[in-house]
């Protein structure tokens, strides 16, 4: 359960970073 929680947190952080990059590129154009 602990490993699963860590994986979820990491995936959450990566998805936020990826989404933030998409928004930044969209605004840049």
C-alpha cells in the first residue's frame, strides 16, 4: 500500500509538471 501511494504521488507530480508545460507553451504562442 505504501509503494502504491508513493507511485500515485509521483505520477501526480509528473502530470502537474506536464500539464503546466502544455499551458506555458499555449500561452507562449
